[in-house]
C-alpha cells in the first residue's frame, strides 16, 4: 500500500506538473485574433464616433492624443480618386494606466498611443469601428512579462466596455494570420550628457523631424509620457519618454485605398516610434514595430504593396543611422530581409498638380520621392457619388463631392448675405485706400512697418490711447516679441458671448526680418465679431494705429473681406464658432486656476462676466512658427476666453489658418501635431 501510495503521489505530481506546463504554455500562446470590428450603420456614425473619442472616453481616463479625421478626403484631393467614404485614425492613450507598465517594459509604447480605426467604403452602407486587441499588441511586440501582459489587457478593458456599449452589435473578428520573423527595429543614439538635457532633446527632435519630412513622411503625432500636468512623476526610471506617430501619405494611400484596398490595415496606422532616456543615462533608445507586421498579420499578398512595405522597413533604419543611431538586434539586416518580388515593376506615378494650392487643409501629402512605388490608380478622377455632409456652422448641410475640393471652401447661406455688406465695401476709390483698408474686396491680415524698438512701440501705443497688456518673447533669443494691447473700444466691442477674442490686438517685433507687424484690426474684427461686426466701431482703432505708426503697409497675405465670417481652411475644417472647451466650472473657479499658472501671459477683464487671457504654449509646441513662418507669429500668446462657466479656445486649425492665410497644405501638414498639442497646453491651465 505504501508503494502504491508513492506511485499515486508521483503520478499526481507528474500530472500537476503537466497541468502547470500546459497552463503556462496556454498563457504564452500567441493571439490568434487581431481585432474585433463592430459593423454599424454608416448614417451619422462619424459624428457619434468623434464625440465618443473627443468627450466620452475622458470619463475612464483616456484622451484623444492625435485625431486624423477623414484621411480619405486627402486621398481624393491628392490622387484624384478614392474608394473610401470614411477613413479616420484617432490615437488614444491613458497615461496613468500606461506609466507603471512602461516602467517595466518601454517596448509597449510601440503601439501606444494606439489607433482607434473607423472606415467605410463608398460601396458599403456599414462602417467598421475597432482597434487591435491588446493580446495581439503584446505578441507583436514580443512582450512576455506576465505582469505587463495582464496589466495592459486590464487597462484596455474599460475602453472596450464603453466601445461595445456605444457601437456593439454585429462583430467581425479579424484573424491574425502570422507574425513577422523579426518584429522590431531598435536603435541607440549615444550623446554627451551636459548640464542641459533639454538642449540635446530639442536638437535631436528638430533633426529627426526634418530628416523624416525630407523623405516625405508626416509627423502625424507626438505624445510625451514623461510630461505631467499635476506634478506627479509617473516615470521615475526615465529622464525622458516620448512617442512619435509617423505616416507616409503615399504609402498609406497605396495600401488602404484603390483596387484591392485593405483599409483594415489602418489598425496599425500611424506607426509609433518610441524614444526614451533612462535615468542619468547617455543613450537615447529608440524602437518601432516593423511594417512587415502589417503584411504578415493580415496576409497582404499584393506584390506592389509588399514592395512598399519593404521599402519603408529599409528606409527608416537608414534615416535613423543618418542621425547618428546605432542599429540594435540586427534591425538593419531584418529590414533588408523583407524583399519585394524581383519582377515587380513600379507602377506609373500619379502626376502631382503643377502648383500646390494654398489653404487646402488636412490631411495632406508631400510630393513623391523618386523611386516610390504606388498602386496604379485612375489618372482621371473616378466618378464618386456626392456625399451629404452636415457641416458645423454651415446650415443647411452642404452637398460636397469629396473627390473635388476647392481651395478656401467657405460656405455662406445664399439667402442671407453677411450682415455687414452695407458697410464693408472697398474705399470709395482703391487709389485713396490706406493701409488696412478693404481694397478690391480684399483685406490684409497684417500691417507691416520698419523695425522699431520695443520701448518706442509701447510709447507710441500708449500715446495713441492704447493699454499694454503684455510684452512676451516668443523665442529664447528675444528676436521675436509679441506685444499685446487694447483700448476701451475693443474691450466694449468684444464684451459679447463668443466674441471675446476680438478684445485685444498684437504687434510682432521681428528682429529676424527687421520689421514690425500689427494684426489688422479690420481683418480681426470681421472674422471674430461675425454677424455683430460694425465697421464704424473698428475704423477709429485702425486710424489710431496708422497715425501712431506712419508708413505701415498691407501684407501680401489677404482674404476676401465679406467671406471672413465663414472662413475655414478647407471643406470639413472648423469655422470660427467651432470652439473647443478646455475647462469647465464657475468663472471664479477657472480664474483662480489661471492665477496660479506660470504660463498665463496676460489677463484682460472685458466685464464681470467675461475675461480674455493669453498663454505661453509649451516649448516644443510653440516652435511651429519656425516651420510655417515667423512673420505672422503675432498670433501668440494663444488666446482663451472665460465666460458662462467655460474656458474656450478657437480651434487651432481655424486660428492658425486665419492668421496664416497664405499657408499651403504641405506646410500645414508639417505641423499636423500642433493643433492637438495646443489644446492639451490650454487644458493644462485648468487641470
């Protein structure tokens, strides 16, 4: 009996061991499913989806980091046709739940922030909504740590629960076909660690962005995991940790759109490249999942698409090496191992337009590289059914064909011309017009003059009856200084709901270009006062400026005067009234938070019910003026109006475009991360 008992115990022990082994193997088994896509009625789903990501997910700790709405519109405009009715990439993240996991495994940032995908083909009635499953993310990144795996899966559960509640119904499960042989590209950038780490980071980020933009990539997102708005350091093991989202517009068009389109591969877009510096280390570590993961996961077989994937997997390490990076873990070899079919000829390029239109909006593509491969598309725009779009601020809904966009698409009700038509005509004779006047139905955005000292300008403004609200340097060398000023007329005029942004003016002292530049009060008031604009009120303000600063002249950048109230960068982009709420609470509570912020440059009380403030943007965000031109930098500091229990900003896509009326679409895309970053900076004041 004793022998039998020992045998039984041994047998049970072996069985238990087998069970443990089986359980361990099961836990480590690769995911077989890539994503669950909800199939929903396409009517009205876009607005519901945007609201879900912009507002509702905040209640569970998630934030929308970089929205890229209606990418298909950019395809239609750039390449002349599209087979998609809707394609949006909406990156989200939960910094609080992600930070402790990144402390253990930084590689998790290879898909975080991660993309929420929505797409709908023109020939479909249903839209598809979803994201990559967390199990698939962990396996593609080859993360085996059980604490990270369980923590990450648990962190995504609240989002999936809310997503199901909002869009649940029919579900399409995408199988994960296979894994890439080598899933990551990883790099190390050694540097000399001086006293100012920010100096190295700033320099590297500028060189990185310039190098990738030169190769026709778009910096589609930037998220700083290390940055904290509440003073809590959630990543104590790191001195820096940020993630870039990269997009190659031509590549994405060729893979997601056209014949044999694979829009579901947008689950992987945009590509996340993470960068971090461990505490007191002198190496910048960089990582990114290879694009071959796309091909393997959803079984892309098309030779031309595979050639594009191989091209980018090879090119990205080359760019990094040019920036001084050392390739780790055989990434360069891995990139070269993804070979395109030898017999695949490059398809004929789609010819770019002879001249790029200005103010054409989001999203945009850079011009093609020599040797780029693109799936052959019709040279003549294919017939696309008109799509009815409800445009915020454009009532009734506007009938738009998304294959044929026109520059500066501005919508006016034909039955209701602008209220100011009677007092907004050009000067009696254009030859008698002065700087700032309406000339040939157009008005300049700025009044430019010869460089003067800050002291001279302030003295002249005060002598003309203006009050100086702030003098604010926009760069570290003080070569760009914005002076904010106002008077009783502007203050009274702007003391109306949603009109407070008209309460002050700015002049840029620009030593770089040896000039000063005033925002034209007529231009500003016509845009910001909307249907309450009164030219007789603004004219004396303009006259005071001209008298105080003789020799001012109109800037070259102008817009049509009567169309300013309904200005937007392009169709689908925001109007003036599409403001963003960045804080809520009683006015006095919001103002109390303002008083504690070191980023607030000025506070202008318009009345007991309304206050206009201006803030400094974060150092990285504020650099956008260097990319699109410092001559119009008087739009900073960024304005926020506090009224009726809300703090509101003009949508940056509207405000930047209005202040840069000659901005080209390609320029706009070089700052595609800036609008979201501005919103985050403004929200931080009221946290």
